C-alpha cells in the first residue's frame, strides 16, 4: 500500500507534467496523479459526469497546489481506471473512500464538482472522520431541482455539435462567458503526453443513471445535508443550466456550517471561468 509520504512527486511537477500512477484498490487498478505541496491535508478532486483527470483545469489545480497537496483520480471504471462503474452515488462514494484509505490517508479535503459534489456530500455524511473540509461546486442535494432532467440538458447541449458541448453546458450565453469557455478548452488541451483515456459508453451510461436516480430521490427533511457537520464552501454561477443554481441556496440553508459564493455572468463551469478567483477562495477557506 502506498502512503502519504511517498505518493507526491517533487513540486516542479504540476498538472501538466505530473505522471499518471496506478494503485490497486480492492484488486482493481485506479489511476491518479498527485502534485503540489508534500505537507498538509490533501485536496482530493471528485470529477463531473463523463470527465477524467484531463478535464480538470490546470489553471485551477495548479493554483490550489501552491498551498496544498492535490490528488486527481479516476473512480472505478472512469477514464483509465479499471473495473465497472457503479450506477449509484453511494457505491461511487464508497469506491472513492476505499481509494483514499488505500493511499494511506485518514483525513482529506474534498472538492466535488457536479456529480463529484453528489459523491462528496455522501462521503462527508457517511465518513465524517475522514473529511476535514468540503468544497461543493456546481452541484446540489438529493432530489435537487432539475438534476434528474439530465437527458434534456444534454440534448440542448448537443444542438450545435459535440465540439461545443462543454461550452453549452458550462458557460453562459454571453461573449464574456463564451470567451472564458474557449480559453478553458485551450487549457485542457495543453497536456501533450500521458493523456488520460476517455470514459467508455458503459461508464457514461452508469453515471447518467446515478445522476437521474440522485435527482429523483426524496429527502424532504434534507437529512443528508443536515448531517454534514464539516465546514463547507458552496460555489456556483448564477445561471447553472445543468444543476439549477437554486440548489446551492438549498444546500446553504440546511448544511449547518456553510458559506455560499455566487458569480454573475456564469454557469455550471464557473470554477473554470473564474479559476484563479475560485482557487483563492478555496485556499483561503482551507487555511482558516
């Protein structure tokens, strides 16, 4: 088993050059990259629907890595990780916990984006001793508004072809936001070797089912949100078309120790549109 003392490369290795590593979790190979500071509680990034390690914005991850250890990974069956992707958030959360424990950590910070935010909430509620602080970006609670309407969101996103899907899903329909989206796509393409594998159709189908079931779940008393006792930073754009922005306010109302930050002229991918500002919010939140 690898330990927290030996998984980090020297600090010169950041997002674009950090090597892809493999660790066996319950006899399944999980791929991950670790970089940034060697000391401190690491920030484990939990990825969005269809995304792999190369879908994280290097401008964001490197900015957080200046202050904290950063761990990017592919959950079971995602990207270059092996195994079969579960079709429910609870099992995805358990796989992520097993990965963290296999690395040798007993305390981490979690940064969950979209589907990753669903997983982060589940982990924080089920394993309170493992999670120091939680960042929830572009995400929502069980049964949150419009979460189950994934198919409709995707149909609208594909209206002008697959090359524009991330722009349509993550950014507002304004020149400023669209320009930020184009710059984001350019940054995603900068890593020119050891790139990750795209997720398989089977994985995407399982993730979609997990999202729809999560959005269809009934938690009228917001029991899961109320059980999250860790400090939580909630962030979103003011026009999130994937996970309605009102879900962020719902989480703020029911998580006992939470802070909400919203940016104007932005959508689901606000953390990429305002990556430097967001990273500063994260580093300040984690340091307090």
